[in-house]
C-alpha cells in the first residue's frame, strides 16, 4: 500500500499505514545497529548503540502491542525514507578512513535516524489521540521518549568529545 493511494481513505487507515511504516523502520534499525556497533571506536558511542539496540527490540514489541490493541496484525510496509537514511549512513561510513572521523560520521547518521523516528512517533501519537485511542498514544509515547533520550545522549556525546577528537 503506497502513501496517497486509494487504499488509504480515513485517518484510521493513515494511522495504521504509518504504524506499518515505523514497524518496518524499527526492524531495519535492529539490522543496522549491530554494524554500527562493530564500526564504532569510542567506547561510549559503542555502548550507546548497544543500549539503543536493546531499546529498539523493546520498541518493536510495543508496536506489536499497539497493532493488537487497534485490532490489526503486526505488518511492515517498506519505508523508503529509513532505507535512504541507512543507505547514506553505510556509504558515508565506507568512505571514512580515520577511526575518530568515522565515529563522528556514525554519530551524525544515528541522529538522522533518531530525528526520523521522533517525527513519526510525534505524528502517530497526535493521530492516535484524534482517533480516541489515548491507550495507543500512551504506548507510543514510551517509544518517543526513548528516541528523544537517545538523541539527547548522542548530542551530549557529540558536544563532549566525539567531534572534538575527530577535529
Ligand atoms: Fe526506535
Ligand atoms: Fe531510535
């Protein structure tokens, strides 16, 4: 089901489509993070990616819970946006020779992923509330809070030493 096709008629359809989109994205992220863990040199960055991989696995479980609560089976639809962000991250990492500059590149790519997730969860929460599904909004908010906290940790790392070591 593509966005803006006639398959999406109501806000409810759009909510479910976007849930399928972020479900796909989170699953792709669990595949991308182990590669980023391998490539990262800075111990705090590596640790941060490891923590977020475990969180992401929990986020997928929460999404499955929201699907069930809303009367749908969990299903993924291809999200070209996350594929593009991950593809760019891989290309960039492949082009960087210096270890510390590589950490800065990985950090920047990870922040792009977090910001994408934050915008999607923000939208899903707003729509869930419009649809009278405060219960779904509450579960989705837990994912949003983890993404925001991860983004903040990455910003702190960037400000503290990763970018400075790369300079
Ligand atoms: Fe996530
Ligand atoms: Fe995330």
